[in-house]
């Protein structure tokens, strides 16, 4: 049965992608008839493609070289793009002669009357902050860090400048945070961000890697109508750092000589100098982000000024078709790579909505009505947020008449949820993008020029030679699952890892799996008919019972259908194969945890075991999985769970749950997670000894 598209381009529609396709055809006198031809050109003629993209997207720079990249360059040799070009990220946003609103600055206390910043207002704010930063000693190559509350949670953000001395800032998802980032970019410095609810040890580990020179912290914020004070958290983190040469700037508090100075005192250092943009080499460090690894020292991944500028333009102008008439909002936190990625909307000239608060304040529908009153045309969020809207049975379609695109990223978008989005918001273009922190961008994306199918990413990203590999390193046929890889270099590859001078950690993270290709760690499959891409989960969390490899989304797509949604609201499925005394499992078994709906819980018998489903529901799940997939996909054990664990970015913690089921207490102790995540994950510890759990939950049978 053929897949039914969630969106079909309207007749006569012409997008920037279409215009760029024609531009390439004329420029190089080649026939490019469709997106498949366009992507093939972009990866087979890397140099021509990126030179053309630079010109078409009107990158502001000096000394543009005649060559972007050697077509034969190997990705695992870390080749540099556009050597000799001089560029500045902030200049590419602020110096394009734009008029009208640049930023709509929303908070919980001004939902219906937000602050509006024109492009000129934003540039003045950046000039003030850059002046104060420079007067505080920030120079090219140093680091500034900022901790901020943003969207659902609080986030720290950090600004850095090479010789990679760091400065750190704590604040909200606001014009102030954005202006500090752009001010840092203008000086040729580096920016990094963290969630403020990060565990104390995890935060200290990251600050130890960063060695910040300046920490700017917003110590109080509001969330869901409540005032939250994190002054103690910031002060403790600052006191544990090597404070020599490091200064703390406090937002929302008075100067404290023993701790730090107020933000007002910091701004008083500005001398009124004119804003100047430091044009730097294309590969100059700009953004530091930390990977969400489960163990070991966190990886400080450094992205470049040029890579983020060019890729931001490519994704938002070409893939997302954004321009000066659009108003873009992406629900994320500034501690997440998605915030940095979404700044590409400003590169495209769109108005960007920044929101500091809960998306359920004063209610889920109340927030959406206030948001869409600003005529949002591009709306992005993660599947977990969309799932919450689905549970509330919201139908925003009646008040989203200007919406053209829904962007989903950060986690798997199950097919049933994608189908619900069409019902709830209308048949608008769905772009399901996937990539991550490592590239501050995407390997797979979409375009309004093509139909979009539920749960699929409709395109491989331009310029990225993405493929799906079998375990032996050969490319699989469409329809088969395998490892997502990239075979050729791309400009937004990390410039470096912090404290990795010989690039050993960088190499081992992405190039140790298969020779001369980037192995991303995602499990993927290409639909043989639509050519859309399914991201099936993390490959280190791939399920492999009886030699059958499949992703967790195969199970979730069954459980989240209307048949089971009245009983099941969420699920987590992992593999368990223990290899330490007294347990040595000869093969992997699949263990499924489901979170039941309140209506199901209310009908459960009082004496029903809290870990077990009723016989009928469990049997229905097993039969449906066997029917839709195969008998070998059926879980060995199915349990009820009070809560399914997610991290602050809305990603399900499957790998962490798997680690606990396979390694017990030792594995939990090694996990790099927040205190709240650790609390939720601790519930899974008894399942390391799953035999004991099964004994407790065996149903009693009557003796005849």
C-alpha cells in the first residue's frame, strides 16, 4: 500500500530551492531536472556546489577564494573549506540593509504585548554589548559563557574567543541572550550554552573543559508563573572554578565585591565606540556545544564562524524556504543545538520569535493563541512537545491561518504523531530534520518543493553525501535499515574538539567505525518508493534479537496508533544482554516499558501488579507487533513504568536505560546525567536482575 503524503506542494508553487536548481543549471550548463539530480550534483561536484551556494546566498565576506574545497578531499582528514576567505556571522545577520521587526521578545508576563526589536534596534543592542565585552577584555579567540532560562527550562550560554579562554553567561531565551551571542561573534569570539538544571557535577565538568574568562549569569527567572532563584547554583559553580582571570557578571542582582559585578556595572564599561565586525578565517571557532554522551569527559565540540553562516543560509533559505516575509518560532532552549541552528532564520531575513517561559502557560492553547497572534509562518518543536498537544486533544488549525511549515527535530517523529499534526494544524509542509550537535545542522531535511510523508525526512540535505551502511561497510538497498554515514566533507563539520590537540577524540568519535566516512550513530532506512528517510533511533541503541536489527521507532509506531493510544501514552524499548557475573546472557532480549494513560490506570484492578499490564492488552501488543513486524520483534518482557525518562532537550533516554539493564548500579553511577534524570533512571535498576522481577510478576493460576 502506497504511503499517503501529509503535504503536497500546491500547483504553481515556486520555492528558493527551485530557483537555486535553475541557477545551478544555467551556471554550469547541466540538466538538473529534480531534487534527486540536485542532491547528486551537490555531492559529486562539491567545489562547484559550495561556490555556487556562496554566491546565490549572497554571503558577506572578503577575499573569497577561487576554490571552496578539493573534490577528492577525504572527510576523515578534516579538510578546510574556503581557505583565505574572511567572514563574520553577526555581520551576515545585521548588515543586509533590512527593515521592519527582527525579534519578537516574548515572556510569560508579556505574551500579548511582547517587545519588538527592529533590525536597527538589534544592531544597537549588539553594539552596546560588544563595546562592554571588549572593555572587559574580551578579544578574538576568548570565551564568554552565559547561563540562561529558556523555553521549558533554564539555560546557561557561554561566549568564547581563541586562544580559547572562555567567558560564560547565564540568562533567558531573549533579545539580551541573542545580542550577547551576536556581540561575541562580532568580536570573533566563541559562544557556548548549557541548561541551568544540569547536574552540579556535569556543569563543573563542562566549565573545567571551557576554563571561562567571563561568566554572565541570570540568577532569577520565571517559569510557569513561578519565580525560580538559581543564584546559589551559579555561585557554587563559580567558586569551584579556577577563578584566576575569570569574572562573574550577575543579571538581576546587585554587585557583590566578593563574588561579581552587576550587569548594569558591566554595561557601564561601554565607551560608545562604533560596532565593527571582525572578519575572520572561515574555520575560526565560534560556538562550543557539548555532546550528550553517556559516559566519560564531555566533548566540547567547536563550530566555526563560516560553517554556521553558510549552513544556516543553506538550511533556512533553500530547505525551509524562509525569507523576509516569514515569522519563525522554534520551541527549544538555548542550551540545545537547535537554538543555534534556528538563528539561521535571521540569516534568511525572517523575524524570529524568542520566548522565555513555559509553553503551557497560562495553558497550552493559551500560549499557542498568543504565539500565533503574531502570524507565525514557520513553527518548530520536538516530538515530545507535539505529543503533549496531542494528549490534550488540541486543534490549533482554527487560529493558525498563516502557518506554512511545521519543523520537527530532536527525536524520532512517530508516524501516528505526524499524521495527527496534519489533522491538528492542517496539511502544511512538514519538515522532519535530523542531525545534531556534531554538525549544528542536519544530514536529512526537507523542502516545501516536495511532498512530505508522515514520519519521514523528505530529503538528504544538500551538500551532505549521506548514505545507509550495513555492518560490513557496504551501502544497503533502499528499504533496508543500517548505519547513517556521510562519505564526503561538509563546511559545518566541527572545527575541533576542546582539549583534543591531536584530534584523536574527534577521529575516534566519528571515523573509527568505517574507513574514511563519518559514522553518525543513527540507525536509518530509505523508503524505496518515496525516497524519504526514516531515522530509527540511535545505532548504539539498536535492537538485535536473534540477529534481527531494528530501531525502537518500529515498536513506537505500533504503540502510538489509535488502537493503543487510549491505554498507552508513552513507551521505551531497549535491548538487554548482560556480560558480568552472575549474568551472562547468550543473546539479546527486548524489554518494553510502557506508560499507561490515566484512563487505563483508573480501570486497573486494585490487586493488579503495578508492573504488569492486563492479560488482554499485553496479548494485543504482542500480536500486533508480530503481525506488523515479525515474531522475532516481539519483546521478551513488557512492564508498566510510572515515567519514561527524557533529557532536557526532549530526547528519550533509551541508551541510558539500556546501560542500566545491562550493567546495573555500576552503569548508573557512570552516566553523565542531571540529578532529575538520575532520579527517574534509578527506577530501572531492579530490572538488571530481570529474572527476580519476572518471578514477582508471574500471574497466579488457580489449582484445580
